[in-house]
C-alpha cells in the first residue's frame, strides 16, 4: 500500500510517499480502503514536532472508505461496509489502513466518503465546543476565531442553526464573505481591526460569554479582552503557536474568567459518547443545517502541498486527500 511517512520533524518536505506492506488486520481490527482522507491542523503540529511523535511514523487521523477485510473476532462490520474513522493511531494518509473497530463508524447512505473524511474530526470538535464545553443557545453572541477554516465554517453553520450569533475572525475579505455565507453574523479582520473594540461594539459594551480560540499565541490576549465577567475562554488550538505563561492574576483582573484547553479525545472518550456525538453530527448534516464545505482536494501523493496550503492560510473550509 502507499502511505505518507515522515522520519524526522520539519517542513512539508519531510513527508514522503512510500510503498509498505500492511499486515492483515489483527483481532478487533478492520482494514479500510480509504476513499478520502481528512487533513487537519493537528497533522502539522505532529509534522513540525510541536506535538511529540514516534518516528518513523505515518500522518493523519481520519478517513472514510470501504471495509476491505476484517480481523478475527470482528462482528460489528463486514467486507463492503461504508465507514469512517477518527481518533485512532496516526497513519490515515494512506490508501489502506487497519483500525480498531472502536474508532470506526458506519456511514449512513446520505453521507458520502468525502463529506465524512472532511467533516468527522472537525464536526465532532464543533459538536463538543458548542454543546458540551459551553452550551451555546439561541441569542448568545460568541466569538469564533479562524471562522473561514475547516472547523470554523462548520461552527458558523451549526451555531446559526442553534440561533447563536457568531462573530467570526478572518484574515481576508474573501474569507469574511465565505464565513458570512456560512452563517457568521459578523466578521472581523483580525489582521487589521481591533478585535476587542469590534466585539464590544457588537455586544453593546458587554463582551461575549465565550471565545473559541484555535489560533493560540497571536490571539490569546485579545481574546481575554472580549469576554464578559465570568466568561469562558476556550483555547482549543495553536495555529499561530502555543499559548505559554498563562498568568492567573490576569484572569482575575479581567473579570473572574474561566479557561479550558480541551481535546476531542477527552470528550469522545467512550464508545457511547463517541457514537452519540457522531449521531448528533450526522443528524445536522442529514437535516441540511450543516454542509461540510470542501475547499481543497489533493492527491495523496501531494500531501505536502496540502499541508503547506493549510499552514500558509491559503485554504477555506476542509481539505482532503484522495488516494
Ligand atoms: P483551519 O482550516 O481552521 O486552518 C487554520 C486557520 O487558522 C487558517 O486558515 C487561518 O485562518 C488561521 N490562522 C491564524 N493564524 C495563523 C497562523 N499563524 N498560521 C496558520 N493559520 C493561522 O484548520 P482546522 O480546521 O484543521 O483546525 C482549526 C484549529 O482547530 C486548529 O488550531 C486545530 O489545531 C484546532 N483543532 C482542535 C481540536 C481540539 O479538539 N482541540 C480538534 C480539531 C481542530 P485566517 O487566514 O482566516 O486567519
């Protein structure tokens, strides 16, 4: 099978396409012939070494395809089933993978492979951010950074369906337009406008009850300035670099703020919770409330170019690889 591997951390050029032998699926595993593979910003954190990775290793966490074979003791799935997976071991950038059945979900007919690969990790993230980390409900005004990105465009749509007003940050006018088309109530260009000033204007001086910040280092301080008293700062990513040196006194000074640094794996940490979150996501896709926008498609062999585009802020919506 063909797989993207890396033997050292660094720029996109460390990603290599290699031919390797995939062992037969072990007990409790299935082999999936990928039809589409999701590209996520977390892949870049592993490639650059921000998140530690055992090397040499594969890249990527999610994909969708057809069950090609099943390991001993597998009863939940059969050859030919349409499935998707996330949260398993790294190595999804490949034409075939073995995955434990715990992380595999059956695809309803209404959800095609590309939608599943583009939307599972990002959509489950939005599920827990809007429903579990903070319960966003009709009338709330929230600040969501990188609103035109993969997670961002799903969040804009899902929030709109809940009656939530998204103030979305973006870096260009085209991205602003895209975010608004997907349901953002207002957009702020954080490369040239003051985010706290605009947020205070848009909330009659009150600030927002929650900020969803996946940009990290570059936006941390301004995000805190946008919160109401006792507001919640949800720092869920590091696209601009990790947040370091958090000063608790600052949280106090800015109004008894709360902070959390969540991960999908801690919310979908049991099969029951994972299935319930997937059902919620597939439900909003089936109802039409959320469409998973795929802004970029690359061949598997061009994984480096896909990651480069994502890291360089040239993408909107989700990016997938096609094996
Ligand atoms: P995106 O498609 O959102 O891409 C990242 C976006 O961040 C860019 O398009 C860009 O938008 C913005 N950005 C701001 N500053 C920078 C910078 N210095 N370098 C690069 N991008 C920057 O990626 P994903 O949808 O894959 O992921 C979004 C974020 O959510 C990531 O930080 C990811 O790690 C995080 N995440 C966290 C999860 C969790 O459970 N904790 C799960 C899934 C994702 P613009 O040009 O408009 O500024």
